[in-house]
């Protein structure tokens, strides 16, 4: 009985499930008639035809050189042969037998060919942007040589972005992007090596240079360079306008040595700018206050000193870190000191002149760039300038004999402490040492006597 009773129950359950499936199944004949189905099919077919016509029209317009993006607006698309531009560039400058020799290459690129290729390889490791790629249609894109050449030409000639289209085969917007990416890559890859303060090894090179000029303990010359901003926003015009120049300028504060190497570059000054306000905002003495620079010990006229100094003009404050000229010398000793100080202080002006000659973009009025981009461009120019200076120095050293070591009164201690400042008291003490006017007066008097003994009528030189 239990089995017989279970049989009808199972059959009833299956029949109920079949009824539910029949109710959930959609019958197209119950929704559409044949006429409605044909009408809807015609609508879809017409839509596909219209889409196909628009696609074909855009393809033809692109092939013909014009395209229509929207009603009332026409944009011309220029088909550029990137491969041809790359081959022309390689044949002219980078082949085994180039059309232009090394002299012309240095004129066009403001550096040697090996140095430029080193930068191209480093940027290729830094970002895929400076590698050879293809677009979504498998067309060859711009090569790293084309992108880096575009950036260098804009820096080295100060030319607009559209001046390189015919030769490099690059658009205006792409050229501007290449310049900004190039500046970022140079700063990231080479900034730590070529835009830093002097180390103990560098000071052993700088101190003999200062000794030869009659200034033991000198680490370089400090000065500022103005860079005109043509398209300065009106809201910043009053803050950036310089009364001596009559137009809005940025200021580059730099420290340079006799070999034209720029050891310090500050380009973040905003306000009523002059040399003093730039110095107040500059991170020049940050590492000195932290105690993270190698100390310098030297003696002048039998007086010991433990901190290097920089030659500066009259606008800088009276402190130990700066040695200024005497504006109105009265004695023969003061006249001789002022002459040698002004001659040695021209190193930073010479460095600015070489920087502007090598990269004219920092000489003329600034156009088309935002303030953040201007800072990147100037830092990149300083780094490239130092790289070129080092490259030329290495090339000259291979053809010259090393100089004999001369007696230098300035020495560097072996126990250099480069740890962070441990308390505020040490920072204040170092700041008081830098700003000490009494020590500055004694230092200048000793230098006057030292230069008179060395270069005077009864001097050694």
C-alpha cells in the first residue's frame, strides 16, 4: 500500500513541475505577430546600415586628410611617417657614417653623441614612454631618438614646438609632452648625482681652486639669474614683477665654481623677489644647520676657521658664509682685495652665461608653460649643463697631464659626521655661527692681508 500510495504522489509532483515550466517558457508567437517581427527586423537592419555608413565616412575622411568630429567643427588630421623621420635622424646623426660629424652634433645637441645616447638609454629604463612602441593599429610610433631629439632641440634652440614637425615628424602637442616627460626623466635619473651639494671628495677639488685665487676655504660664488615670464597670470603680476627689470621674472639662485659646475640651484621663489628674499626661502643652508655637510678646516693669516664661505655681491647680508667686496676701497690693500674678489666672483655669472648660451630657452621670455613645468625645465637644464661640463672635463683630462699637487692650507678632517641634528640647540648654534658678523669682519681682514702678502708688490705671485 505504501508503494502504491507513493506512485500517484510522484506523478502529481512531476505534472506540477511540467506545468510550471510551461508557464515560465516564453512563446514568441504569443508576443509578436509575423508582421511585427518583420518590422522590428527592418528597424535593426536600418540602424546597422547607418552605423556602417558613418564608419566608412570617417575612414574615408581620415584617408583624405579631414575628419568631422561634430557639427560645425572640422579638424585636420596630418598623417606623419614616423618611420621615415626616424630613419632620416639616424642617417644624419646616429649611423656608423653619419652625414654630420661630431662638431655639428655638439652644435645641434649642445653635448657629445655618447652623452646624448647615455641619456636616451637611461630614459628608456626610466619609463616605457621613451621606448619604441606601436599603437593600437600596429603602426610604428615615435622612437626614443625622435622624442629626446625634440626635447633637446626645444631646450637648445628655444624654438616653438611646431618648428620640429617637418624634420622629426612630430605634432605640436606631442612635442610639448615630450619636453615635460624628458625634464621629469632627467631630474629623476640624474638629479641625485648632478644637482647636489659638494661632498668631501668634491671639496678636496674646490679648495685648491679657491687657494689659487687667493681665497683659502672658498667653496664657490653665489648669485641670481632672472628669467622673464611673458605670459604671467595677472593675479601674480604684482608679486612677481621686479622693479629693476620692469616685467615679471623668476629668479634662479645658484652657486658655481670656477669650472662652471653649478652646485646649488633654487627655483621656488615667489613674492617681492630679489637676492635677499630668495636667500630667505632657499634651502641652501638646510644641510649645514642639520650638520650633514663635511666640515672644512683652514687657516688664513694664522687664524683658524672651520666653515667654508662663498663670494657674493653687496646685497647679501654681513655673515660668515659670505665674503663681499669693499664698495669704496681707500687703501692699496683694500683695492687689491676688491679686485681679486670681483674677478673670482664672476664665476657664477660665467656659469649663467654658459647655461643661457647652451640652452637659450632659459634666456628668452617664457611662453606656453605652467609654473610647475618651468621649474622642471630649469632644473633639467642645470643637470644637463653639469653633465656636459663633466663630459668635457673628462675628454680634456685624457689629453692633458695631471697637475702637480700644490701646497694648500685648507684641509678636510677625516672624521666627518653626517648624522642628523640631535637637538634644537645645535641647530641654533650653527645658525649663529653662519650669521656671525664679528667673525665675518675678522675673516675679511685676514683675507685682505693674505691677498696683499700673496699678490701685492712684495708678494709671492
